[in-house]
């Protein structure tokens, strides 16, 4: 690849642009595989929980903890990764993450009962929470600015493809085998990744002796953990009748709202403490990353797009099953073409970003997402499945055009010393946005559906009405992402580093 620089008398000259360190690329490939397996595992449980409830003899409100505990652990661990990735070497962080994930998967596979299965899910989540921030921090640290879009495109494949494949894979496995095979298939891949990492992985960058502020850890756990858990329960509280057993709430609506409010108050204390600790570079999660306007705007758009994506991945299958009448496997197949399209577009979008910058991708990408949500706001119980497949594929294309430039532009706007904290902020807010998206769409769907049934509508018609209202709200929220996308720019250190195209 080449970069263009100004000469003195000879005008423009061409000099080689720095290439990616082969050692760093090897680490990135290992992390991509690990992240794909971890996120795939995270999304298989929703379909499996009814089977687990029956096989293990546990009530739905208890079985739901297999997903709630996973989300809760992720929300607690991810904010600490900014600190962890400063203290640990790349090799140490990878081995810690994959050891936890592998141990948790093994425990789930051989679990004799619900308690051991729940413990295994918690251990899995602790490892998963480290992998994604480690992957993004590594990409930013070892990939030259001119190639970050291309590599972030591969990260986008992981983030988009795994959540869409997970429920479908789980449904197929449960139709043919037992729930243990969900973990039995993942375990060999996890062991192989751990073994290869232990054999080939080398350390990248340098560690620092960052101090650990214990009160910040407690505030972070209570704040982010409480917020994600409360939001997840708020969605389930309204969804007990209209949703599947997997969405049954552990807590009442009032208790869930109370937890969200309390968590928000704790987070305010957490933010105050981080701002004070940042004055002497001791923050657990350094919020000085928000001094970058480009980072802040990009994070806002990421949060909105994540809210729409996770909310859709939960609400759309409920509509397909409860209103259209498809099976769990069939509903998974509806979203699969879009997920495959996102995977295929990832590297292409990354290369376009490297050459053209974010606006040419972000504005049409966010418009496609908002337009698809607007279409979902018009569905009925008679909407053709083919139209839904086309719509979801269109939305997936929009998300593919959005995530890669957002990841690259947001983290690329930070100083190198803030990469790990920026990655932690990004992944934390994605978790919160996902929980908020599920809560917003499921609560709206269920409450409107219940009202429709009470007014004499059929369950299918009432469910369609709830779906339309939920996606109308999501579409209105997505308009904010379209507007904000217009203000995101390619970071200064990436300008001029892209390879020149013929004629440019």
C-alpha cells in the first residue's frame, strides 16, 4: 500500500505506507476467532431456555437467569477492562479471557443441574467481557491508521454475524440433539483457540502499573450491572404474556423501574469519582475520552444503532413466531441472509472507509436502518415473509455500512493511551443500549398487544399492532442517528494515509 506526501521541488512523491506487523495480525486473527465463538455462545441461550427449563425441572423465572446472569456479568466486567488491559500483557489478557470462557463452557457441558449451569454461564461471561475490548484495543494499537477500516470491517463481521447465527444454530441443534451440544460444539473450538494462543501469541505494547480503585469497582458493578439487569427485567415484566418463556421477568415492573433509577444514581457517583481520579490518571474508566467531540458523537450513533439492532434481534423473532406463526428455526432463517450479507460487506466497507472516510458510508447506512424500522412500523399479521427477509437484509446492509466507520472513527479520535478506556466505554454502552433496546421494544409490544386483546382484537392482530408501535418508536430514535452521522469525521491522523485510487 502507498501513502502520498508532499515533496519540495518534485511535487507529489509516493512512499510505502507502513504495513501491519505480522505478529500483530496473528494476534488479531486469534482474537477474531475467539470473539466470534464467544458472541455466538452468548446468543444461543434464548432459544434453548424453554428446553432447559423442561430438562432441568426449573420454572421459567429461574431459567431466565441463564441470560440475565450472563448480561449482568458482562455489564460488571467490561467497564473494568480499561484498567485490566493496561495492567496485563496482550498474551496475559488473551489467556485469561479464553481460560475463563473455556472453563465456563466445560462446566456448562457437564453441569449436573441448574446451579452448575448458571455458574458456568457466569464464568463464560467474564471471559467474553474481556475479549471484545481486547480485540478493539489491539486493532488500534498495531494496525496503521490507513488500514484500520479494513480490519475493523472484520470486527464488524464478528459483531453482526455471530448474534444472527446463534439462535438459528441453537434451534437446529435442539431439533436434532440435546441442549448440551450447544456447549459441546463450542468447547473444542475454544480449547483450540486457547492452545494456539498459548503457543503462538506474543506480547504487544507495554503494560503500566495503573492502581486499582476499589470504590470505583463497586460503583461500576452496582451501576452498570444494575442498569442492564433492571432494563432487561423491565422488558420481561411486560412481556410475560406476549413473549416466549425466555423473556419471562424475574421482577415486577415496579421493582425493575426502581433498580434502573437506583442504578442511574450510582452511575452518577461513579462518573463523579472517575472525573476526580482522572486528574491524577488513576481512573478505573477514564472518561476524558469524551473530550474528543468526534468520539462522543460516534458513541452516540453507536449507542442508537446498537439499541435498534439488539431490540430488533429480540422483537422480530417474537413477531415472526407469535404473529406470523413461524417456528423458532424458521424465524432464525429470516434474519440469516442479512447476517451473511453483513459478513460479506465488512471488508468492502472497511476499504471504502480507508479511502473515502465515514460520511459516504454512515449517512446512507443510518438512513437504511431508519427506513427499515419505518417499514417494520407498517407490518400486519399478513405481511409476506419474503418482504420481511428483504427488509431485514436491507437493515443489515445499513448496519454493515455504519459499524465499521463508527468503530474506526471513534477510537481513532483518541490518544493511544486512551485506546483501552475508549474500547471499554464503547463496549459498555453497547451492552446498556442492547438492554435498553430490548426493554423498549418488548415493553411496547407487550403492553400494546395486551390492550388490543382487551379491546377484542385477535392475538395475531393485537401482536401486529404492538409490533408496529414498537418499531415506530425505534424508527424515530434512529432518525437521531442519521442526523448525528453527518457530523462524524475521519480522525486527523488517518487523513492522507489512505492509498490513492487511480485518478486521485
